[in-house]
C-alpha cells in the first residue's frame, strides 16, 4: 500500500506544476512562519502542555492530586484535595479547599465563577491556576470539560520537532470564494464524536494537481477563511487532518491558498485535544505534498478523553 501511495504521490507531484526556484523573500517568509509555529507550539502554555481533558458531570466534581478525584491533577502539583468544581444551571463555580489558587491572576479567597471562552466575543477561557497547573473550561459539542495545562507535560518535554515538505511555489495557488446566498451553519464533528456548529460563508474553489476542488470554508477572525482538510498523503506522509488559513478574500472573491502553510492540528501531538474532522467534501483524493508532515514523535490515546466514569 505504501508503494502504491508513493507512486500516486509522484504522479501528483508531476501534475502540481513545474518546479522553479522560489523567490528568496517569499521562501524566507514561509520559513519564518514555520519557525514561529514551532515556537508557539513549544511555549509553556502551548498545545504540548495540555495534560488532561475531563468532562464534568452536573453537580460536584472534585479536583486534586488524589487519583480518585473527578479531575485528577498531576502528582506533586497540588494537595490531594484542591477544591471542587460545581456545575449547575450551565455555570461552573470553583470552591477552593486547602490550597492557594488564582483566577486570571487574581487570588481566589472564596467561591468564584469560572467561564469558558467565547469565540464570538473573542474572549479566552478563564484561567484557574493551582500551583503550576492551569485549569480551563472547554466546550465540546453539548459537553463541558476541564482542560489541564502543565508546562512539565511529557508531550512538551519529549517533543521531537516538526517536519515539513520542502517549500514549493507550485503549491501557492490562486482560488476564489464562492459564497452561499447567505452564510450557513455547518455541523462539524470532532475527534471525540461531538458536533460543533460553525459558520461557513461559502466554498473555496481551487485547482489542485490538475483537479478542481471545492473546500467548505469556515469563517475565521478578521474575514479570514479556515480550511480543515485531508488528502491522499494522510497517514503515510501527513496527519489525517490538516488546517490552512487564508487571508480575507478580495473584492472579487479571490483568495491565495498556500499549502506550504498547511499544518497539523493539536491532536497530532496530544491526545487530550478535540480537533475538528474535515467535512466529507474536504477529504480530497489528490495528494498535497506541501506543508507540515506527520509528527514523528509518539503520542498515545488517553482515558481522559472519555467521559468520567459513574460516581462511586
């Protein structure tokens, strides 16, 4: 199967266009973007620091380093009982017990409300800190979870670095946004099976390897477009999901689709994340030999990606 995939890749590479030496300034710009991406990933609070994801049940959820806690914190980072998260009426309240904590850098001296992020309002989730661990609420479909971040996470400590296809101007393509009559709400399934409603202004039409495709575009900030896709390199050479952002379309709907900047979602490196899956229309049969390749490090599935077990 690998040989067949490689033969297919060679064919598509020949279809992608004649290889020319890319302009030095553009190449440097793409390389700088790639360097910045890796630096962002490796930050103490970047995606590599995510150390757990636990879904809350309604009512009391215990928090601490006790292994029986509903939301177990890494050993040695906090007391066995570090408080409670009370999930009632669609809101979450943190009640500290036996530990010092801060909420958005303000000392917690009693019960406080903790809020998830609001993408429409461009507001990040509240950050509750207990020792070196940060705790944030995370919505996945209709479920509300708790995401832990630990700068000493094994995924961050053992990160092996990103790998990329060579920068190639043949994969810097011109496309156009074909708008819907009105923006649509598209139901996007994530890797946990939860459904996320997302706004789409239309579809990006672009010729890829001699084949014209249409990719459902999701609306991003400042008019940009977010493409969630997969292609024929998936599993063998690239991760099964890749992301690509474009600038806002011009007045005629024109948009640059630069696959040299296609990159892996967080779940390529960390099993405690909830990445969206490509819509069926965005699962391409053509091979895109550009952008970020499959991560060479080791990640493993985790029970913390599953709902909490029944209360004892």
